[in-house]
């Protein structure tokens, strides 16, 4: 018997399956077990059949399990005598969770033993970049951990955690340094998926970067920029910070005094924990892997930002629509926000049809279904040609969806020449 298939392992597996035959209700107590946790392929299949029958509210016994094998013409894989042996192997269900823990614990170590070989094999593959290789390795490692379904806990069980939560007064929100917005909702909240949408030329990226500089005073910010390179983003941030016209910086037409201002601004900004990746076609898995790596190095992130959703590399299965594939990305983004305890800000396009309406609506999010469902906050940045100010372009900030905060509107003055937003009365 190999180290991954010892008598102890198989005995625990048999006890688990025997307990299910004895009382199918124990499946609820061992819901954390996965098919892959069983070392014996026969046990994997039996457990899969049992879960199928339970899901479809059918009885689980030797007859129903055998019948399902017959229906799928797999009767040669299993004998009734073996199922009978399993059913008789467990005289009581009292220890089923203990046996299930053994099965899972051994499975985790078995997968760990195989992981080294799998990672070694990855080194033979032709990845376009090192980051793609890192993402593939981290995905393998992530797959090692059992899939947690969570469990119900009573108010009594969580009493201490709740009162500890109250007295620690830990701030779960992150100031953006837009005073009116922060005064209204205390800034960005950790765990949020925040979608900022707008048509071209309303300053989506400029608004994001100004927020980033404010948020980075609280903690690390990761920016995934897919349209602009690292230097272009820094040109905009420097213009915002110094007030030097953006075109002068972009076209390198500055005088000696302005160069000195840029250097002083860069010295200040480089001390903020802002990290930029400017590769096109980033995947949500690459975002997740990078975020995990930076969280391990720097602690809790404040924000992860992607500019912008629709040009990400979004895999689409044959049976999926584009909207469904985007939904997979927004769901993953929300999971990242919760797992990393940060705000995930995602810029998004709006439909061309939105230009025919006085004010944007949630349906104007491009491929909107899943975006508006998964987002905690949806913000539209739009320009009303009837609202003018001499000092710059007026941009309306409309919070069209705000879980826990409601909806609101703000008037912003966008001085595009220096990439700067200012809240108006």
C-alpha cells in the first residue's frame, strides 16, 4: 500500500461511506468533503453518486446507488457485495465527522506531495511573461486548500467577536480626500466592489488617479492600467499634484523651475505605496494572484483598481454569452474585495445609447446585468451641457447604486488641463 493510500486512509473512507448508508442525513455534517478527497477512485464515484441522490431528494441506499450505476452502464466498476461491505463497515454514525476529517487531512497532504511535481512541470511550459508563470503557480497552490463552504454560527457563539468588533473601533472605510463625498459616506469601504462608469472624455482615469493618491495615504494601492503606460499615468498624477499643465509635462516643454517642481512632487509621491502594472489584457486571476502577493508583503491593501473592465482578458466558454463571461469577472472582483479586505475599484464603459438620456441609468452600464448586481456602488460620471462653470468642465457624479449608503449626486469641476477634480456646491 502506498503512502498516499494506506490502510488507515481507506478504512476512514469506508467508515464515512458506510455512515452515509446508515443515515444519509450525515451528508449535511460532512459537507466540507469533496470527491477528490477520497484516494480510492471507487470511493470518489460512490460519494459523487450519494451527493447526486441527496441533491435530487432521492433515498440513498444500496439499491439506489446500484441503480444509478446501471443507468450509466458502469456496473462493472462496482459490485453489490462491495456496497454491502461498506454498509456493514460502520455500526454507528457517531464518529463520521472525525473520520471525514481524517479523509480530508490525508487528501490535503496527498495534494501537497503532488504539488511539487506539478509546479516542476509548469517550468517546461512556454509562458508569455514571468507574471503569467507566477499566476499559474499561485493558482496551483490556491487549489491545494480545501473549498470552504462556511458554516452557520449562532449569536451566542459569535458574541465575543461582535463586542470585540464594537470596542476595537477599527475603521473599515478609507478616505478618498474628496471632502463632500467622504463626509457623506466616510469614503470607500473595505469589501466594496466600486464600479465607476462614464463615456469617453469625462475624466474617468483622472478621477481614479486623484482618488488613488488620497487612498494611498491609508494603505497600498494596486493599479492595473491597460490603455495607458506607467509614464502616462505618472504624467497625470504629477500634473494633478503640481498644477503644471498636463500638456507641458506630456510634451516635455517645461522650464527649469517646473522640472524642479516635478522632482519635488515625485519625491513626495514615491513615498506613497502606489504600484502600477501597465500590461494589456490582464485576467482577473492575474489580478487576484498579484493582490495576494502584495498583501503578503505589505499587509492589508487599501484598494485594487482596474482600468477598465471591458478590455480585460475575459475567457468565454462556448455556452456563455459575453455578459455572462463578464459576470464571472465581476463576481471574482467582489470575492477579491472581501478576501483581501480592500476596495476593488473597476472602471467601466457606458453604452452609446446613454447619450440620448438626460441622466445615466444602471442599464447604461455596458453589458450591465452582472455588473450592477455584483457591485456595491455604481457611480456614473457624465457631462450635462447645460451646467457650466467658467473655470472648467462640470462633471456630474451620480451614485446610482449604493449598498448601505444610498444614492446621491455631486457636482465636480474638472480642470482637464491639470487633470484635477474639485467638488462644487
